[in-house]
């Protein structure tokens, strides 16, 4: 880990990939989920463990993500910032109402539904992967593509283009103990620059978009096979897993998500627990992406390009 401008280290993914290679991922017993909080309120800052707060948005569809806040000895660490003002402003007001300084902002990846509210925390250091840093360094946002793909939020994108996002100030280049409570863990699968946030003393993992629970995942920039292998490891990290989209989950939900992604990699998704998930039109995108990667083509799937308004 280091400030921007320093020579970045390579991501240390070995602890994830090696473990995935040596242990089988079997369906967990449903008897082990008592630690997962029951239904957690939406659009509210809810303390799910001592000093650990979630802000869950209902639904979890495109543009509707989750965020969080963690209280440490020196202040608050915010995890992700939602997207347009109608989303991030209530979240930021609730965080500031805790009455402590916001010291750090951790971005789990660079997608706009997680980084759009960074301006709400102007004095915080911004932590992110090299990929997140590179993408946020671009001045121009693909606003027309955002409007095509997430038309519900079209009005908010014009303002977002004007105010922009803050840039990464500190690179996450490997597994690191960021504070006494917080460990950051680079990963891969949804993108090549995913970051997870572990609060070990609370048994909570903020997984970002490496976890979609009750929502079909989106792998247009990812690798379904790598993603499934990552899930097989992170399911052991904590009993309480806060996903990037959807309700709080656990090992069982990671198992189901990994199963689904492996079916996408195989080219066909049979009936399964995912039958009740929303946004199943993403199946085509995920299957196309896996097929492109098998052919050695690191390209955006045609169905995703169409959804963005290109062709």
C-alpha cells in the first residue's frame, strides 16, 4: 500500500488462488447461519455489529448498490459511496451524523454505482486498487452509456458528470492491515481490481461486487471462472458478508453464486437457487463473456455493448 505516485506492488492474490486450488467447496450446512443478521432496514445506517454499519438499498438491480461505515479509534472508514445524489446524499448525511471525522474512504472497485458519491467525503483519504485509480483518473464519464443502461437515474447523471468523482489518493497493492480493525484484501472476478474490507473483530466482510445476493451478478469486465474460485475462498473469511448488491448473506449465498458462475462458464445455466434472482437477462452477458475469455478475447460481450447503447 502506498500513496499515489509511488511504485505500486503487484496484487498478492496467491493467498486466494492457492487456497482455492487445494480445497473442495462443498455446500454448507444450513445450521451454521445463525450469525447472519435478520432483515436489515433499507436506506438507513444500521449498526449490524459493534461500530460496523451498513447502508443497504432495496432491490439491488443495476445502479442500486450497498455501502458501509466502520468506526475506529481515530474516526470513520467509509466503504463505497453509491452513485447519484439522491442515493449518496442521505447516506453521507447519516455518516456525518455519527459525529466523528471520516478519515478513510475505501472503494471496492471503480464502477460508477460505487464511486459516484466520493465528493461527499472531501477530507477523507481515498483507497483503491490500481485499476480503480486508473479509471477514476479519466476526466470524461460515459454519461450516455450510463443513461442507456441505468435509465432510472438519467436525471442524476448530468449532475454527476459536472461534479465528478474524487481520485484515489492511496493505492491498495496487496493484503494490508489498514487500521487496528480493518484489513483490505485485493481480489479478482467481478473486475481485475476488486477490493474487500474485513472487520475481523466483528466477523464482517464487505465484499463489494464480488458478492451479489438475490441478484444476478454481472461479469462484463470479469471472469466467471476466476470469480467462482474467489468466492470459494472468501466464504470462509467471515460469517456476515455484506454484498455489493442485495441483502446481507453468508457462506451459503457464496456457494450458490459460485455455482451459478460455473454454469455461466460452462455455457448454460440450469434451474437452481438463482431462479428467484432478479435481472436474469444478465445470463446472456455472463455466458458471452466466459466464451470470449475461452477464445482468448478479453472483450466486452456484444449483449453488454447493446445494453450500453453501442450497436
